[in-house]
């Protein structure tokens, strides 16, 4: 039942990722739904309250839960129960880094520099994709992480208007040239490296990545206008193609 609960969490909070996971083999869904339900929970933990101390406590709750999973223990929680079935100690340790990086979302400080920004995308997107691929048997960490980084940049560019409305400073360089440089960097990462067959279900999560990055490259003003994204028909066609051919 915890898998069903995780699927509902993803369905309600992240319909596009739900579609991508449903396009994966049934055996992979049992890995992907708990991980992306965790992602929903940890990504919204800093935002459910304006009290920074409470937000810190919510993030810490997930860090403690992952520590227990790493030790073979657990706490009664639908997502934690499901994570315990798919994570080993190393997987739990990697996700702890994701939790720690989410603390940036609690505050309104800008990123310190490009390294800080890249670390945020790496931990919150690339690491998550790698943990999923690793749990499915992949050994191509570098290639998977590059795809996870590119997907993270695409998702971040889509989220820029919402983040700005919440008094965050999401970009180091919000000029058109800066946005194009970021999109170009992510497209380069996307093209590098070849993933193995085991990783394909995990990388389906990024089925929209290339199109969104290309939109930002072609017309960076779409980022600030909140106009990045694909039509429902285009999404389904892309997902069918990538599910069938990789």
C-alpha cells in the first residue's frame, strides 16, 4: 500500500513525472515512485511555513528518517516505509545530501557563485536521478548525473517566475545572455555520455529536458514570462518515443 500512496503523492504534486514513471516498466515503478514521492516531500518541506525554524525541523526530520533507513531501521510513514524497500545505506547517504541542499530554499539569500548554484542542481536533481538509476542496476554514474543536471536546469528555468514571486533570487545572471549560457551548458551536458539500459527508466523523468532548454536558448525572454513548456500532445509524443527507443 505504501507504493500506492507514493504514486498518489507524485500524481497529485507532479503530474508530468507521474506520466514518466508510468511509462517505465512495472518493476522500475516500485523504485521510482518512492524516490520521487520523497522528492515531493523534501522539496516542499521548506515552503509549508514562513517560520525558518519549523522549516529547518521539517528538513531535519527527513535527514533523520534517511539515517534510520541507512541503519536498516525506519519510522512509520508511507514514504519512508517504501524508501526502506529500495534504498541501501549508500543510497540513503546520497539522498541526505539532497536534504541538506534544500535548506537553501528556506532562506532568501542568493547563490554565492556558479559553483554553489551547480552544487544545488547536482544535489537536488542529478543525485536523485543517479540514486534511482543505481537502484535499478545502472553503473554509468557520470552519464546519468549529466542528464540529471540538464533536467534540473530545465526544471529550474521553468520555476524561475514562481521562485521570484516568493522573494528568492534564483539566477546568478538573469540577462538573456546569461539564460542562454545556462541553457547551452545544460544542453551540452545532456549530449555527453551514454547511459546503460538499466538507467533508461530513471532518465525518462527528463523527457522534456531538451525541448525546454532549446526554448530557453532560442528565446530567453520566455523564462521570465513563465512561457516555457510543452503542449499535452507534445509531452505524450515525446514520452512515447523515449519510452520506446531510449
